[in-house]
C-alpha cells in the first residue's frame, strides 16, 4: 500500500492502493474505503446516487477468483435487508453490459441467493453502463446492488474484511453532474464518512491494470487534500 499523506492524527490519513487485495488490507486497518472503477462500476454508482438511490452496495460476480475472501451472498443479503428496512425495492446492476438479462442472472447466483434469503423484491436487473444507467430505471428511494468483476470485487473484499464503510468515487460526468463535480462530490462523501467513523481514507483503484482507475484515484486524493482533510 502506498502512503500518500498523513497528518499528526491517526484518524486523518489518506492512502491509495489497488485491487481486491489492497482493499482488504486497508479494510483490516479500519479505513473508509473508496472504490474507483471508472469503467463502469463507480460511475454507475454515482449515477444511481444522483438519481436518488438510498444506498449503493457492490459485490463480486460468481466467476471471479481473487486471493482474498469475498462473499457476494452476504452482501446480497444485507442489501436486501436494507431495502426491506426502507420498504423499497432493490435494483441490481450486473454484467455483461452487452449481454442478455439471462446472461447477467447466470453470473450472479451467489448474490441473488442472499437477496432471496433476505426476502427483498428485485425491481430490475440492469446492465453496468455507467452514467447512462439512470435512464434505465427509476432509482429514487431504491437500494442498488452492483455486481461486477472489478469494482464489485474490490467493494466486496473491503466490506467482508471489516471496513467501517465502503463507498465509491468517480471522475466521470453523469447525467446531472459535469466537469470536476463528480470527483469533488466523491471526495466530500469520503471525508464525511471518515469524520463520522473517525478513521482514515483509502482510495482503491479497482484494477491496477486500468490506467484510468489509477489516475482517477490520484485526482480524487488531491481533491480530498484540497478540502483540508489532512489538516490538524
């Protein structure tokens, strides 16, 4: 894990890392985790939040193999329980983005088992299309579960290794936000959560092989610093 910056207080630390293994390590340390998967998981999440989603969860698809523990069934269960708590429906976003709904369902059986165990109602199973996802369904007051092979896996790993809160971040414009605003909102959301739980922030590039993800984590980190997070 690369230490980006640190203040004199442990709670005010900011780090960047990558992949599910980095997410798991940071989660075990107790950091707030910000998953950055530009194409497309975290951009899909930002669009869903823009459209009024209550909360966004991320989970691994069935076919992924990583060197850390993931548990999509557990996340599906908690996402379903969150929907029931708010008397609302669950919207699932999955891959392949260009495939059929049947293909998407085939890839997410573990998470679906958790949702079924929770007893939640699934309103739709949508493709992971980033900023355009908000045009495919009504997200207002819904809980969203995004199940993907990259960002979903990093979110899953962080969640299941004890992070106090896992969120997402993007620099890509959405239907409602342009320019730098998506990145600034991502930074502010991370800071708010870190202050709530009195801990540090780790930004996770969902894939170390994605230059877009790596650059985006660095950009959001700079905005977090500019917001004064590291000041004592």
